[in-house]
């Protein structure tokens, strides 16, 4: 029973943290007028996301595209090419 309660608290706190980050997404997408506590300009950009240093997504707008990895050919000073 105690473990289940801990899991529920953890999940609730995780959700609350994510909800807080979602507020930042809305502030990126819309310009806030703090004197009226409302958005003065909406849809400043179409999509936004916040990622951690480890590449994990913390929050994103609904239409934000998924980030993918890819190889990029990088030419060195000696003329050799390495995929990075």
C-alpha cells in the first residue's frame, strides 16, 4: 500500500512538473502582457519544445515534429570525410 501511494505521489509530481514546463511553451508561442496577465500577441511561432541536455523532451506543443538523429559527413583538414 505504501509503495502504491509513493508511486501516485511521484506520478502526480511528475505531471505537475510537466504542466509547469507547458506554461513556458505557451509563453514561447505567445507574447505575455504582464500588466493585464493575458497574451497581447498570440501565435508568435507555430510550434515550440523544451529539451534537456540529455535530449529528453520536457514539454512541447502538439504539432512539434519529432527530433531524429542523422549522420552528417564532416570533412577534416586533411581532406578525409567522417560521418558524425
